[in-house]
C-alpha cells in the first residue's frame, strides 16, 4: 500500500501499526494483495487496499456515513474453520449488525492465486474506523478493511 498505508509507523483509532503487529509480514502482504468484493445494488465492485472504491463510496455518501468496514467472522485469528463453524459465525455477525441497525451489504474476500477460499463477508457502514476495529476484534479477526467515504481503502491491523 506504500504511502497510502494509514497503518505504517503510527497507531490511531484502534489501528495497529504494521511494525508493531503480531502478524507476519507475509500475512500482512497477503491481506494487502487480496481482493474484497462487495455486492452493491447495481452490481459488484472489487475493493483493493490503497485504491478508491467509487461506487461503494457513492453508496456510503447516500447514507451519510464516514466509511465502512469490510469484515468477516470466518476463520478467527486466521485459523481455518470448517464450513459449519464459519456459517454459524457469519450468522452471529449478521445478527449483531442487524441488531445495531447498521446498513450493510454482502461480499466476499479472496486472493488472486486462489490459495485461500473466498470468505463470505459484509461491508458495514459505520461512523468511524474505531468502530470498524471494534467490530473486527469482536469476531476475533486479524484485520479489517476500512473504506472511507473519500480516499483509498485501508488495511486496519487488529493484532
């Protein structure tokens, strides 16, 4: 992500700087290289770390939100779980999002090489990156993607 990386060298609003993360450099690089697809009403948009997401950001703007977290409940702490465990975790995440009344869209995250099966995910409109980090930690994730209403998508390290 280079100079667009909001996590390099400083921690803010619940973000762990890359230099102090407990995650391996290889795992962080994999998260940065991954694709994050969101199912917007007019069709899918693929999000990439360091790049703007114009259609997703238009969706956020229509809701007056500061941004959105792209988050999953699958494979907590990066440890592969079976399909039933992941489905149950995603059901809990969806129930939590709905109970809060947060606007959300379905999505999936994966990698171009296909080394990791795409994970079902949600894009959740929120009031700030701190709330995004809180949501990711609640579901024991290593990171979330923060999509601000303006600017590039950011990887937010949580561990």
